[in-house]
C-alpha cells in the first residue's frame, strides 16, 4: 500500500484495484477540480503511464504535452510526477483565474485615481462595499424604499476618465445617451476639463440617481426573491442577491426546483425546472401541469407553488442540508466544471444525486460502456442506475 499512501496530497485520486497501476478521480487546483485518470503497466515504471482527463483540463494543457511526457520519463514515482503535473496545471490556470477575477492589470491613466477618488467622495464612502486590489472594480451598496440592499458594480477601465465605466445593475444602465446628464455636466466645473475629450460625460452619482429612480419598478420582483431567500433553502445562486432573478431551492430528499422569474410580471408563472429522482418529481410535474390554472397572480410565487404542488418548501437549516443535501454522492461537491449533479438514483428511498462524470467514472470500474450508456449499481443502495458518457469526457493518451 506504499504508493497509495503516497498519494495523500491527492486524496481524490483513488486506486481502481489492488495492483495500484490505475488511479482515477479528481485533481484539485485552487477552486477547480478536474476529472483525471492515470494508468500504468507497472507501478515502478511510470514513464509508460497513460493519462485521461476532462476537456477543460485537456484544453488547458494543450501546449504542455511535451513537458508532461518529459516529466513522466524523469519522475521517480507517481507522487513526484503528480506534484510536477499539478504545478504545470497551476501555472496554466493562474492567468485564467486572474482573468476571471479581473481583466485589467494594464497601467492606468495618471489622472485615474484623482477622478476615481472624487467620484467616491461624491457617492459617499459608506456606500462602498468593496474595492478590488487594482482599484478597478467597485461594489456600491444602494438601498431601496424598503431598506433592502441592492448591490451594483462598476468596472472602471484603465483609460478612465477618458473611457466610461461599465455598470452592472439589476437592469441595463449606461453613461450614454442621457441628455439631462450632459447638460448638467456642462455646468460642472470639475468635468469641464474632460468634456473636451467627449468621452466621459457622466458622474457616478448621477448614474446612481438614475438607477435608484428605477428601483420602484422592481419592488414586486424583489419581494418575491426576498420571500424565497428568507423562507426556503436556496442552493443557487450560492450567495443570492437581488440582482439574479432566479433561485434554485432544495425540497426534501435531494430534490430541487429552479425558478426563473418573469422580470416584467414577477407574480406570473415563472419558468420552472425540477431536479431529482423521477419517482419524486414526475408526480409534481403532473400536478403542476394539471393545476396551473389555479395560479393566482395576486399571491407570491412561493405560495402559488406550495399550493399547487401541495408541498411546503423547507427552510434553510443545517439538518435539511445534511440529510437531503444537493451535493454529488461521489465527489461530495455541488459544482463540478460548473455543473450541478443531474443524475439521480431512481430508488425513492435513496434518491441520491450524482454528477454525470463522477457516476460515469464510478460505473466504469464495475462494467463496460455499451453504445455510450453504462449500467451498474447505485453506490448507496445498489439499486440499478445508468448514465451516459459525458460529452466532454475524452481520453487523453501520452506515449
Ligand atoms: Zn461529483
Ligand atoms: Zn441509490
């Protein structure tokens, strides 16, 4: 068991059998986990190993094939190879992560900071919830008439103030095409310096005023979102805000329901999708279809759903999450490559959710794939379960 215990840095890689020549599972780098499998003819000779991984990792390592085969030849054992391998991934992933967090490490315009600080002074520092380390993204918390916090985000381009910030608000908004704003700017001495450039004609404060004036139109949507956030167990978005008009909520035995609100008519029938074991969710789908005419647009969406589906959505408690959590029964994670578990055990007593790729890898050890579909037994209750080969699951070979 030497090799196995050596893999303690990679606890999600599990040997497929006692020969310790094949390992599969996940490699986790930063907040990402990648499906990964390595197989060798002989555990002492890892230079002959073959690697399989998911599409995302494959794309990431597209130019690293040579270095990977070099490392395979040079590494003394599997563990030292995996360390090298994860460093290669790390180097590749860092720029991607940096890009995801912030797109601008570019040098900034010399008057950037002066203008930005003037803008923030005008807004009031107490409304600033967050400024990123590059001073290029700001979260401003606004309040509506019911004292609810509405976060808006300003992405400031490096050319600011000669280029316009991008504002992310609950509805589209921009610095452009606002005559009233332009008129006011002409009287504004501070901005006179830059009106010559004809680029930046707004001020944050005016955009904020414009956004706040729109808030009244969204009260009904926000009442509904608030009602879900305080009275149900919301699993998506992970940190729900009033910016996202959708909620995925958990209800009994690993099942969930996703609701996407109609923004214009928030109390009308939303778009509804069920996730869960068929024997549990099929009757609910039937009920919804049969009784949809009982939907009363005077009521909140949650109340309508509970009445039509004849269920009461559980509140967010640690026990509801522990017993009936939405996470995958194999990797115990919720998101894997951005996907939530979508295969469910059809034994109503079990109803466990699995990621397609996790279940596929698991079932592959038990049986072989027949025309893309693989059959086996649920790891929890041994009930028959099947899945298909994930589309992005490709074999990668190293010679
Ligand atoms: Zn999983
Ligand atoms: Zn099961």
